[in-house]
C-alpha cells in the first residue's frame, strides 16, 4: 500500500494499519499478531487474530500482558508501563522506509523481566534509533507469569514462548510490507528475552526464520519442570483451587496476579526459589536449548552475546540486600554453594582471586558465573557459526549499582538521554559509549560482524567500559576454570545445606523486595 508523509499505511495478513511519521521514521504500534489469549483461549497456544475491515489505527502501544507491578525498591530503577486491555499479543514496528522492496535488515526484540514483568512499551526499548540507522525494528508483547509459563496437566506448556514464535512467523511473513528483508532477521533480547531467544533459535519450528541472534545477559536454558510445578501448586494452595489450567482460568485475573507476586517474593536469583521458566515440552522445546545449540541446532545462525560486569548488583542493591548478604557472611556463601551445586573449593578460589571482596561480591560473581557466563562461554565454544562476545563494564552513576544487570540497554538502544534510562545509569552517561555500543549492534544486525574479532580458542571479549572499547582475551577464564576443578560432592545433596537455603529464603534476608 502507499504511504503518505503524515500517516503511512501498509498491509498485514489480517488487514491494513495506519502508523505515524515520527522524527523521520514510520512507527506502527499495537499491531495484533494473535488473538486475545483470554476466555476459551486462556492457557492455550496462540490463535490467529480476526481479520478487520478498513484501516486499523496503529499510533499507540497496544495492551500489555497481565503482570504485577515492580516493588517500590525496584521501581526506582526500572520502568514498566501497563496498558489495559485483552488484546495483548501485539507488536510494534519502526521502519525508515515502509515500502515493499526496501529489503532492510530486521531486529526482532524480546523484552526482559524474569518472564513475569516487562513489555514492548518500556521507553528504553524505543526502536527509533535502530530505524534511524537503517534497521527495521520490531518489539513484541507476549504472555507472562502463570498465564505464559505455568505448567498444567490440562494445557500445553510454554504458551508465552509459543506467542513469541507466532510473532516471529508474523514478522517473516509480513515484514516485507514494512520495508524489511525476511531473509535478514535478527532475533534478540535481554535477560528473559535472551533466554527466550536461545530457546527459539534452538526450536525445530523456528528453523530458517532467523539469520542472527543477540543474547544479552541470558543463556539458553530449560527450567526444571518440577520447579515450575511447585510454583503452580503454591499458587493453587493460596487460591484454594486445583492446580489445573481450567481452575486457574476461572480465577479473577487481578487476584491471580496478587498471589503470583506474593509467591514470587520468596525467590531470589541468588539462591533460587519459586520462579517461572521455559521447560522442555517434547514439541517446541524438545530438549535443553543449550545442549541442542551446542549439538548443531541453528546451524549458520551468527551470535552476539555477553554480560555486564556486575550483573548481581541489580538483584541485591534494591532494598539494601547487598548489606544483608555481607552480614550473613559464611551462611550466604553456603547458600550460594547450594544454589550453584558446587563444592567449597569454588568459593575458596574466588576468594583467592578477589582477596579484598566482600561476601556480597563473592556470592554475586559466583552466581553470575554459574547462571550466565559459564553457559554463554559453553555456547560460544560449542558452535561453528561465528560468535562475538562482549562485557559491559561501565559503572552506573547511581550509588552501588556498578555495571549491573540491564544497565547496557540504554547504550545498546542509544536511549541514555531518556528519563527511564537515567533511572539506572544516573546523570552524565558517556555519549561516545552509546555511539560505540549502538553502532556495534547495528553492524551485527546489518552484516553479521559487530566490529571485533570472532570468538575462538583465545576467548576474545570486547569490553565496553570507561575509556575506549577494547578486546581482552579470556578476562573471565581464571574464575570459570575453577568450576572444572575436582572437588567435594555437590552440596545440593546435603540436607544441612538444603536447610540453609530454606532458612535464608524464608527469613527474608535474601527475599526479593
């Protein structure tokens, strides 16, 4: 369809949409890629949306998936807008040229938020800067929490991941009408979005849909099915209903969210606890995604992945948890050992590498390596297609945060001047660092190389911190090598340590705020 200079109009498989020109970029928001997942569709795989007649307005963000708000402690650092409505399976497109035949590279973005929060409407994810630089940018909403990742005997697993796959199919089919090239799609995300990206590129149903992938601070992984079942059973006990999709579908949505948030407060990335996650399902996720990817799944898919230097500080600084962990000392280290299933030789090795570090730093780096860096190293090591690895090391101007989880997003999106990015970064974030990071991501999406050497046996890591970005070889190798050393049996088998973990979780010492 034609596009005028005020209201670009283009077609989708279900009807035409009218967007807006904003700062030289055409923006289409709130386009449905699947039907509302409520009523008889609740807890079911996504279904195609109804077709519409005429031209649908696509000026505003569509409804966001049901989710609890962040606590006050986290809300001072993270924004999470909520848009009411049932039609929450929608996406947004920013494009410099909404015309068939433009054949521009495409970046499809999956938001983070522990699979319980977040949305495509988070201001830091503004796709304008990617479109400004020649990339068609697509951001996606998907079901969250128990609606998207609850595990029930009477419903298929992973409906939220199935939503993302439906969106990816929509992009592959439709993005040409927005100026994108369906043969140059990069799928990317941060945290839960990165975990989802890893699962999708490993999925047989996504074969051929993705050319490149970006995994920021999240490895491909499958959560233990019993762990997810325990979350659902705890919710069912609070709700006084059976742990079935049929029973949960009859519960008031707001009440379900309140119980979900209350149960979630007993968990922590440091010591685990109740959490939703992607599970193996014999279908979309037939096996652990990391194992699949290192065993040849997604051949030819180029990879950009990495982490922040101080991921753990976003987990521990809000609410003063970092001070409480320091006070717990050896007890917190014992809990971390149980969480990471390692023997005492591992924290001893970390102490030798960081003799002046406090307990919170040791616990934080130990858990970060276990959850993120080890699997991402293994992912890059185990693939033949080119992989590029980075570390974000610039410390926030906000006290105590350091180079924490999610801080790099304002630089990747070149949105550091926005009030929402400053909630994490503080004032005075360096302009040249945003130019370097955003430029690297644009280059990777466009031609497959972000601008530094690809991963090999020397383990080159591009470090984005104070000063000029530069490559360091194996900056984490000494710590990660500790995990391969022979040691004591896994402490997770010890009843004493399991008791430590339970006491820590339920005492409130390491509880999420």
